[in-house]
C-alpha cells in the first residue's frame, strides 16, 4: 500500500474527511451498513474480502467513531451499527450514487435504486445551493483558504 | 496495495463510482482541480506525493474521462482540466467537505471555506430530498436491489 501523507491536520475539510474514512473498502462497508448489514459474515459475503482486511477496516471505522458495536439480539453475535457520525455520511453516499448512475451505466442498464421508504419515491439529484438558496455551479464555487501565516 | 474485487459490473451505482474514481489520491487530485490547479508541478506540491504515483493517478483519471489534457497557453506545458464528468463530482466533494467540517474540526478551528464566487455566500448543507421535495432521513432510505435472477 502506498504510504500517504496524513491529511489529519489539513485545513481543508474534504481532505480530512478522506483521511478519516481511510479508503474505499471503508466506504463500501459504510454503504453496506446503510443497507442494513450488521454482521461480520454479511459484510464479508457482500464485499468478498479477506477476513483480516475486513477486521482491520471495521476496527478503524470503530476507532474513527463511524461504526459502533452492540451485542446482537439473542447475544451470540456482535453487530456493527452506524453511529450518528457514520449516518451523516449519507449525502456522500448519495452523491457517489448519483454520479455513478449518470456516468457509469448504460441508459437501459439495470441498477439498484435508492428510494424513500415511506413514499416509495426516488431520491432526487443533489443540488448545491448557497445559504440564501441560489444554485451554485462548480465553476462559481471557490475555496477560501486559511492563509499560510494564520495563527491557530 | 490490496488487490480488490472489481466493482465495475456491480449493480450498485455507489460501488461503481468508487471503482471508477479508484482511490483517495485520485479524489484529492480532483479536489485540487476544482481548486484551479492545472499543472503537474502544482498537484505534486499540493499533495506531496512521488512523481510516478501522481503520473499514474493522472493517467487513470484521464482514462476514466474525469480529467483531460490541453496545452497550456503559451504551449510549453501540458495542463490538466476537469471534464464535464469530472465537474459532476462536485456534490461528492461538497458532501465530504460538510462531513469534515461537522465532525473533524474543533468549533473554533481554522478551516478553508467553500463559497459562491458571485455572492460570497457559503455553500449550505446538502439536503437529501425525494423527487417531490420531501426531506429523506438516512433511516428512511432503502436501496431497491436488482434481483439476482434479473435478465440483462
């Protein structure tokens, strides 16, 4: 694995998020957790990865406060659940899903669909808006950086 | 690097997106491209990675249709620009940024801020809504899978 510069102290929140989530496997575990999977064996079957890698990823997600463990009803197993911080990754998952739907599927290709349980309606495309509600085009968004000389 | 199962043929658009983007480095390159960086040396300085790794990631992003190259004005250099498909990753970046702002920074900690160029206003939190406009809670969203027996 490529040794990365840690981005933990980066002033950019996106970079810190990427650092905290760790890698794609971790985000696929999060996706499965949103999808209702809770057991080690379920994640393993879904992702098709080695047990030791899955164990390490689950441990990291727990350390980062994204997952938490709880005894299964009945008690023989341990279950993994998303914490509030983990559930807050929902917009990231939705944004990845919409991008994939748009660019990585043929128009008539079968795909899983994200819907609202109560109404059965599809989740609509994410819109980026300012606090006053105006749509923001990517070309119109700028990142105001923390000056290099900033005292902290 | 851990050998991954390819998710290219997965019915889940999120999984395909993760597969297409490749890894965190790639998404950090995309972030820098949104931030206006265009040259190899600029990406290298920003990310602090080895030239061969950066080259490989840039090549992959071009193959995936996320970046494209163009001669720099003047002509001595080559520039990297986001394609339409690349710019469409904007909501993913915004979602990661908001999550980071919320969970990975102390309340008074300095951080870069994403604003709308014209109005100077901050980009507001992403909301997940149904097609009819109702807010969707993560606990209320379900993924309707493609049946295993689906003909395609």
